[in-house]
């Protein structure tokens, strides 16, 4: 409802004054969405993307075999109201492949086994309560009773309670409230790595509570959908077409060299790497914080607002594609691996229509944490692709002990190619 109301407000702004030229730095999902709504409001956005592919963190490209390599494994939750509204406005809701409402976890102590939290078709929060109580494999009844009370204030006080936990890590919150340690190893490690690619002792509890609050209070909040194909064509291209139809412009291969400001600190122009100057009425940055810090003009560096950027640091993550020579155990869902090295993964040959293959699997996996800042003992960013793939396959031997492993009859399933 809020997302639709905001869109309606943008449309009303078309009558509110002369259109402005707005330069948007970055052609990722946020930059394209920004330009889309600026165009809806009657303005003329120009999106400047440094690379030759759109999408930023949802970008993808084809390899020499024509297979798509995605920057990241992306799924869409029902609790993404702005994203759902965007799909509806672009008329591409049918490109979302909704999966059965369940959450699937690998069983650490039972290699090769998976367990699910099944959400019945009841209204929230009853459906989540039923899903938790109905799963008897991950948490005991006593552990469930110990976990519930510390989370009750979230249901009563909502966001004010969540915000008050911001200074506590997930681990600190658990111990402060007497929650059993197994909750961390069974649930919170998987959530922290899926939400922020980081270990729970380094993640604010407010992040986890925010997600949990949406899932608990929205009937379809935790249901997941996969895009039915590659992101540039199936998601980014409709956004570009919408922007261009309304008079906007999207430019690829337009890396920004610097932001030039005047004596009053206001932006005068953007200078691209080739020397071209872009002058607009307004300027928007839609790039990751690490890139923005490199572009920050010297004149802004001491301003209190921009000085806050010094405390922000992006968390790295590695995305891996493994194409196998045969079909693995068929699970049509996002899976929480609960592995020391892996976060979530999906068999895209099953989950995604465009990548469908009944004979051979293609696993897309999130490798996290992968650096010291995120909690890893190994700097995987400094390792070769071959070393990362080897470590990943070793983890998969635990998840698929009857299908992957050199000691299996015939050598088991083999990786025929990979991308990191």
C-alpha cells in the first residue's frame, strides 16, 4: 500500500513545475529505479553506468558458451513491497517464479539431508508459528520456548524495539537474553550470512530483527520467487525502456572521473573519464559506499554529513557458478547450506525457467564470509578461482555425499565448468 501510494505521488508531481535534468551516477537497480520514478514525475534523468552491462549487483553476462554468469544469486521475498510494486508497474509480474512457501535448510549433523519450515496458507503471524512448531528436526521444544520470549517485545513495540538493539551483535543479543547457543548455530548463522554475508558476532541484531519482523507480520513475507531468466533482459531492460519512453537516457561505458563542486560546495558538473562534462539541475549518487568514498570531493570530506562515510565499509562476497555433468538432488527452492564457507545456493537448472536443464545441474552459490572484516579466517579474495572452486566442491561433498565425491562409484558428479 505504501509503495503504491509513493508511486502515485510521483505521478502527481508531473504537474508540479518545470522538468529538471537529473544526472544519476550508477546503473544498478537503485540507479535505474531512481531514474524510472524521476521520469514518472516528469523529469529527464540521465543514468551514467561505468561498465558495459547494466544492473550493478544484479548484472550478468554470457560466457563463450552462451551461458549466463550472474554477479549474484538473487531471489525476491514477498516482503519486498517496493520491488513487487516495481514489477507491477512495469507489467512484468509474470516473470517472477514463486516457489512453495517454505524455508529449506541443510542438516549439518546429517549430511545429505534437508529439512523445511512449511508455511501453511494461514494469515500472519499464525503461518510462521505453525512453520516453527511443525519442524521437529532443527530445534527442540525446549529451545523453541527459550527463543520466543526475547523476541516478543518486537511484536509489541515494533521498530522502536528493533532500533534499540542496533548496538548489539546477534551473538550479544542472544547471550543477554539467555537464548540457547544452538539457536545461533542452527538459525542465526544462516540468517546473518544470507542477509549480510557476515558472521553473527559481527552483525547488528537490528538487521536480523528487521527481517524477522517483516516475515512474522506479512502473510507472504518469507515466500520467495526467482526471476525467470537473466537479469539484464528480464528486469533491467524493461526499466531502461520505460525511462527512455518518458524522455530519459541510460548510458553504458560512462565511468565518472570526478565530481566538480563550486566555492559554495554545490555540484557544478560531473566529469567522465574521457573528459566529457555532464551538467544537470540535480545530481544523484546510486553507487556503493566504497565507490562513493573514492569519488567524494575534497571540499565535502570534512562536512559532518559526508564524514559519516568513513565509518561505512562494504562487505565483500563471492558468487560461484558450477555446471555439473549430471543432475543432482532436485530441490526447487533456495537452500540455506549452513556451511562454514557457503551461505545460500540454488540449483538454477531447476529454479529458473531460462536455465532449465533436466539432465545437468547448475548450482549458483554464495561464498561467505570471504574476508577478515566479515569473520573469515582466510582471505578468500586473495585466492585463485581454482582454490575457491575446490573449497566449494569440498563443502558440496557434505551436502551431496551420495552424488559428489571422488570416492564414489565412477567418481561421482563432476564439475564441467565454473565461474567465480
